[in-house]
C-alpha cells in the first residue's frame, strides 16, 4: 500500500522549510553584522592611520621649512657679508683714488688758477668744520688774503656730486666765518667724469679740472667767467 501525504504532512514540511529559511536568514544577518563591524573597524583604522600620517607629514613639513629657513638665513648672512666686504673694498679703493687725485691736483692748483687770473698763493687740504648744522669738509682750498677757490675732488664725477658741491659753496662762508670777506670761486676735479657733467658744471659757474696725460688741467675755455660766492 503506497504512502499518502496529508495536509498536515504538507504543513509540517512547510514549517520545517520556513524554520530553516529563518535560520539561514539569521545566519546571513549575523554574518552581515560581523562583516559590517569588520568594515567599520577597518575604516576606523584607516582613518587613524591617515590622521597619524597627516600629523607626521605636518611635522616633517614644519621641520623642513625650519631647516630651509635656517639655511636661507645662513646664505643671506654670507651674501650680506660678501656685499659688506665688497662695499668696504670699493669704498677703500674710491678713497685711495680720491687721495691720489688730491695729491695730483693740490700741487698744480696754485699755478692753474694763477693762469686764470686768480692770484692764490697757497693751499689748504681737507679743511673741516663741525659747526652745528654746518659740518663740512673742503678737499682743497687754494687761497691768499682776499680770494679763494674751493676744490671738490672725486674719482668719479656725477651730476649729484656737482649739485652737492654747489650746496656746500652756498653755505661755505657760514660754515667758515673767517673766510666771510673773501671772493670765493669753486672748482670740481675728477678722473672719470659722466658724459655732459663737465658742461653742466661749466654752466653752473664751476672750474672743471681733469687729467691730461701725466698732469691736470682746467677744461674751461678762456672765456669762462667763474661764479662768485
């Protein structure tokens, strides 16, 4: 006699399969929670690693900037030292050239100006005053009792040198009261003279003394009339 399934058997089978499905779903859900937790842990670890690495990089960058800043300061200090030494050397060289030119001009000054009808008989060198507000130095002063010629000596002569000397001449008698009654002329001497500056000094009433071979000469023509201060 063959077995037959009743409705109750079918129901029991359905219940069994449903229970198995619920169990399987529960296992899947639990596995999903575990995987999600693992993923959260991995993400948290990744975030922590990223934060730590970012902080390390920030420290490394700060140290690198500090190191570069120190190196830059050292290089700048070296450059400033080189510039200072160069300026000192140039200043020293310029001073020596100026002294050399003074040594060249002073012995000739009396005869040069006498040839132009200015009867000076002696020279003073590096005449200085330190009056308040009127500190001044005149490189060479060719003079006698009632006439004088103040001479400014420059190794390189520029327009600013001429203008500055003209300002000194305008204040000369105030700075040196003992020469208040002299007839004062001005002269400017240079080895290297910027283009057109000799003409500029000429127009401002100054004698221009320049090197000519192994001697110095007055460049102004015979018709030149010096300004009197």
